[in-house]
């Protein structure tokens, strides 16, 4: 909802009537700008680009979480790096655009066998090849009005070899202790502009440590929009 001028008739420049420049409202980053003056009444308008407001996307049922099957289940990472064995792989199909929103990894259970590397990659192809566990998605709008998203989150899948871009990376010590100063959680959200993975595309996360892979309590979150709305 926004307000526009509904005064009739509008002052004419030839009438010698001076009016103060009105306040500007609206979506200054994405949308149109609406100027107000005179008597104001609420009406509905369409603001270009409003689909990129993440709260709006969530209210529409376009934001999703994924985590393990039970509250306290964990996932085991790898013991070495190979670009065909991501720990987590989100596949974005053609016609859909995925927007990564959050990754939370917390060391738990068995301590990894060495220092842990975590690499987050974006790619402009769907890298899924075979296998893996398809994880359940949960809409941030709990009644799930759209019936579930189109992206697929898998753990332990085999990916095709390739490389897009490393969007972030971490190197942390193996430790599940809650002692002060111990870094046993990795938490990522976008900074600056959002990332738009135009399908087919993928979001891959690799986690590995020598001898014994890291064990994680984990949650991923993303938004989906039809690519036609970009």
C-alpha cells in the first residue's frame, strides 16, 4: 500500500500557486518513487522489484530451511577434498532462481581427525550427478502455501567435476568443546548484495578433515523465485 495525490483539480503552474516539494516514499533501491502532496488516500500500487524483499518472499512461502531428519541428527563430512564429493549440494532447476540466505554448521559428536576446511561454492550449472540423501525442506511460512520449493538439497551426493567460484572459505581447529574462545560454529549470511543462482545452478559446501571427517549439526536456508520475475 502507498499513498498518491487524489486532489482534483491539481494546481496549474499558470495560476501562480506555489507548492512545497512533496516527500518521497517508496522502494528507493528496487522500485518506483512515489511523490505525495495534497489530500492523500491509500491505494494499492505495484512496486517493481518488490519480489526481492526477503520478508515478502517469506510471507509468500518462497523461503525454505533444510536440516537433518531429527532434531539432534548430524552429518559427517569428508576426509579429504574432491570437487565431486560436497557435504551439501543445493540443486537449482531451470526456470527457478535460488537466493542463498544462511548456512549454520556447528561441530558436534566425534572430533575431526585434523584441522577442518569448509569451502562454499556457487556454480552456474547443476552439479548433482548421482546418489545422496534428499533432505526435507520446511517453508519459513509454516502452512507452505506453494506446496514446497523446486530446489533440492542433498547430503552425501556425488557431483560432476567442475568449479564455479569459491564464495567463502574457513579453516578451523577440530573441537566440540563449548569452552570460551573455541570456534566450533561457522555461520554465514550474505553481505552486501544478494546472490542470485539462476537455474540450472548449484550451491555446494565442502567440509573435510584428515583421517576422521568433521561431524556437524547443520541448517541451510534459501529463497526461491521464478526466473521470469528477475
